[in-house]
C-alpha cells in the first residue's frame, strides 16, 4: 500500500505545477555565473498562490522534452533544475536557498512559455531560513555565502582560497563550484538533504533527513543513514529508535543501493572505499528519491505523476513509527486507542493524531498505577535487539521493572516462551502494531501503564473532555469521508483508462503464455470442483482443456499485485523452460480474477513419498531419491544462472517439488520468487518462506540465491532421513532436525540418520552419508561459503568433490531469530494449512 502521505505529496506537486509563471521575452536564465556575483531576495521574486521564487541559475535537462495535448493545442515541456530563493507563504515568509525541479512549457499555438516548479530536492539553510533582502554572494575568494538582511552569516560552502572561478547549475540537478581548469571544487551532491537524484550517492557520515512537513523544510523526526554495516532508518528521539535496517553480513568496504520502478530495493557491495547509498536511475525520466516526513522512502516520476514506495516490500504501513501517532494501536483495520486513552484532538505537522492518557501516569502516583496487557502487540524497535532494556529475562521481571520505573510508559515483552525473552521500554511511545497478518517466530505482549484514578475529575471537566472527544471523532469522520470521496472520484475517472491501458500493456508483451478467459477455466475445472491442494496464495484444482490436456489450475485468492505487475511476473515465469521446472501453460487476468494454469503432475509432491505419516504408505528407494535430488539441483542451477534475470525461488521445500509419471522431480510454486539482475548481488525483501527452510541470513535481510542453496540442503536431509525438519509430534529434544545433525557430525555417526524404514535406503547407507555431506556443505551459516547450485550438480554427477574445509557449526534459524528479534513471515508462508498433497 502506498503511504497516505505520498497522495498529498503528489497532490501538492500537481497544485504547484498548475500555477506557472509567464516568461517575459527580456528575462533569460543562465546555468553559469562567474566570480564575483551577488543576488538579493527582494520584490523581484515571482509570486504564486503558495510561494515566491527568485531564480538564480537554471539548466535544462538533455533529452527531457515531453509533449501533451491541451485542447486543440500541443504543449511542449522541457524538464529543468533551478536554484534560487524559495519561500512558502507563512509566518514571516521563511526563505531558503534551494534547488527545485522545474519545467518550461511552451504552447505551439500561442508561443507563450510558462515556467513551473515542482518540489525542492536540496536546501542549503533548512534549519535557518532567511527573510526579505537576504543575499547570496559568490565572493572573489571563491566562497559561496548566504547572509540574512542584517548581514548575519547563515550558510557557506567553505571554499575560500580554493581557486573557485564560477558556479554552475548542472543538467543533473547538481550545483557545483568549479576552478579555472573546470574541475569541481564543491558540489551539492556531496551534501544531500532529504532527496537523491539519479547518480547521486549518500556517503558514509552523511544522512538523508526528512523535512518536518511538505511546506516546512526544517529537519524533521526521521533520518536515513548508511554505514559499513548496512542501511538504517531511525525515528530521531533522545535515543534514536531504529525501525528499518538492511544489515551487511559483516563489515564491508562499501555499499550501493539500487532500485527500479517495481519498487524493489537492493544493496550491493562495491569496490568504492566509502559506503554509499545511490539512486542509479536514467537521467531522462526526471525521477528522484525522497525521504518523506512520515519516514517513507519514495521514488517519484513527476512526468507521469507516479510514486513508488521503495520499502513497500520490506515494511508494512504499521511498521512506521508515526503510523498511528503516540500510543496508537495500528492494524489493517486502522488506528485505535488503548483502554484508558482517548483520541488526541491535536494533529502533528502531517495531519496525524495519536492517543492521550485520560488519567496521566507520573512519578508522583506510582502506587496507583497498573499494567494493561495487550496480547499479540509488536513494536518496530524489535528490529534493533540492542534496544532491549532487559535481555534473557522472564515476563514477570519485565513487568516489575516497568512498574518501578516512573519513566516507563509501556513494557513490551518479546519471547519464545514466557520464561525467556527480551524486555523493551520504548520512549517516546509511538505506534504499537496489533493483530498483524504477518507472523513471527517469536511472540509479543505489550503492557501499557495506566492510572487507577478514575472518575476523580469534576463533572464539568468530564463533560468538556467528552465534547472534545466527540468533536474529534466527528471531525475525523468528516475528513475521512472527504478523502474517501476524492479517492473514489479519481478512481472512477481512471477505471476505464486502466482497462484500456491493460490491453495496451498486453499488446506490448511478447512471448506470453496462453491467455485464458475466466469462463474457459471455470468450464475446464467443472466450476472448480476437484481441489488438489491448498497453498498460501490460493487453491489448486484439477482441470481438462478443450484439447484433452490435463492441467492444474491455481486460483490466487490473496494477492497484493496489480494487473500489470502480475502479468509481468507471468511473462518472466512463462519464459523459463527446463525439464526440472513445472511448465506454466497459461494464465487468466480478468477483472479481479488471477489464475495460473500448470502442467499436471500425476504423482503429487515429494512430501507424500518421503514422510511416513500413514500406515502402509509407499516409499521411494535410494535410486529414486537420489535422482529427485539431482533434478532439484539442476532446476535451481538453471534458475540461478541460465535465465535472463537471476530467479531466487525463496520457498524450496518437499511440498513444492512435484513428481511426474516417471518420478522425476520438478520445482513448482513461484509465488514467492524474487528476480535479481545479473549485476546485483543481493536484494531486500520481507522474510518469505516456510519455518525450518529459512536460511540464517534472512534475519540480516540479506537475500541472495544462497538462500535457495540452504533450503535445498534441508530438503536433501529430509529426503535422506525420511522425516521433517520440524516435527512437533516428537520429543522436545528431537523436534528440530538440525541439532541432531550437528550432534551426529560431532560423533561421526551420520549413518544413524539414514531412513531405516526403507530397506533399500539402508543398503545404500554409505552413499546416503556422502549425500548428507553435500547437504552440510549447503547448510553452512556463512552464505558466502555455500556452493553454487552449479557446483552441487557437478558433485552429484561425479565431476567434482565436496570442499574439505566445510564449517559444520550450523546455526538453527529459530534460535537466531530469537536472539536477533527480527524474524518475520508472511501469513501466506506459514506451514498450516499448506497441504499441496494429491496429484496436480
């Protein structure tokens, strides 16, 4: 879901661009000036209904012309960047020296040129605005200085005596000071404020700091920083509160960020000695990245008035600290207040409200305070285990510590069991996350401190308070209704255009699988009568096409994609062909229907043949198991190395390995897969997959193809041992397979793990042990030491040997999740009710 703030940002941009300035023939703007030079913020500024602008330098972007029809006239627009004095009307008209997006529009009929401005993307004096008659001077000694009307120095580049010859507004949006050799002495790109332009980098020691609001460019409450440890986003309090991190597996020399128009975001390690966070978009599309006042990292294309949330694949709406304000309980149903709290009728700079204590808790009334428990309430600070006040404690100690600490307003207990967990006292108390559709390895409970003093206030005071609450509620409903109506109106106007644009989009896609109508698939499945299984994203039904071909039809019942994103993914998956991948025959994208049509696999999934859960259940012999393992390896090697884009499956498990009539294994269910460009090393995404099959680096937010290698190792162990990685029906010490594996490695008794229920497996136990060593090679905790799937295939085919220095100290992800406190799963990936059994 795009953040609510982005709608208003786009609306503000549209309003600003609607009011342009007619260019007079005698006024010409230049991109360059020489030393010395001086400009004054005075009545020469160009007015608008919202702000005033005094342009100093302006440069047009190359190849940035666009044309559009406006009635009977054709309007040509040229994208530009302009630096100058910018003032948003308000108290004392605070003025800033800044760089803004600009456009010069020219009507072919009238020949009239209009200059319009977009959002500011760099501000020099954001915390020290100036007033009328402030001056900007490029001094003879090379320093660029901003002074208020009384001569007070506000800001400077500090470039005196550095042989500066002039100043230039670059076509990239970079303001530079250069010397006589035309070399850059100083550049605004080195000092980003809250935005990044294509090719700009955020170097170590610098931050992106969000503004207070859309019309107050002072530093706000959120900042984003890059270090040699990764990328981090904080809410800036007395003790900054971390709400997002993308950690490197170890300290690295440098980091680079990449993103694309599908909102995916990735960090990759580079050889640059400085850690960087960069926005490598094509200059021609006029896009930029902005860290917004609500903590969202947004990507904008102001030609199309589109925006993308760069972290939407990692953070949900409720994961942001101010989503529901102070003490607000955030869920997908909206915001609510805890018991003992009322809606605050005061909004912040972004129009958000929070919750207020009805009876305040202070250090003077400790004896009258108690803790209200809220089960299944989480907090964004869990992404920072070091924020815990008490570690390895029990729930009673956590509660007692909060009651004795008058500054503790909320205690959060994060735990695997009530006798062992971490205790957090967040301050200030911001949004609390409740009733998630995502699940965690750990559990969480919040204890909100309230006062027992109820009804002590006078009736008049109570009445006034009630009126305030009632007024707040009515006002809120009115505002929500107004906004909902606006969204409905915009959506109604776009509906027909969206349908037409979808058909245009389909026409542009080549080599797509067959497109079915919903009615065709309804007939083929006899109205979806015979269900073969259920997965996290929908149900699978048996069907027969008109040519008699038997198929498996997967009906997606929960999805977060739009039609175009769904079709783009279908094109990618439909374009891969390999003997060991289940073939995608076709799809349906009609209105709200999303269906995928796969080849039918008559022997169902691998789990039916290796886990002995039913009496007299058939079992696979050694040769069949080894062949299937090789088939899986070949399928993964193809996905990782032989496709146009590297495809990481992210959910390799026996349920997703299907068997044909000859018991050859094929990988299925690409619902969680992630595409990675060949020149990217890693991507960031929400934790996906199934407990037990997740690699340890998931909890560092490091996703490479090696997560599939780890999952493959788990599947190999399950296939050889004939048991599940997690089996709650066994005694506690035997529930998880990996600790048993580590113990057997230490004792050199791997042979005892071979499936004894199958006589043929026991006859080939020595070969099975060698295959277990391949699995251990794939399960190493350090993902950089795991083999590629291509190497695994070579070992299985006998053309290569397993490395001799394999690290056998395998980490159990469940334990790691508890210690780091940041293991999170999509609801769709929890094992129950994932039952992909039966033929497909």
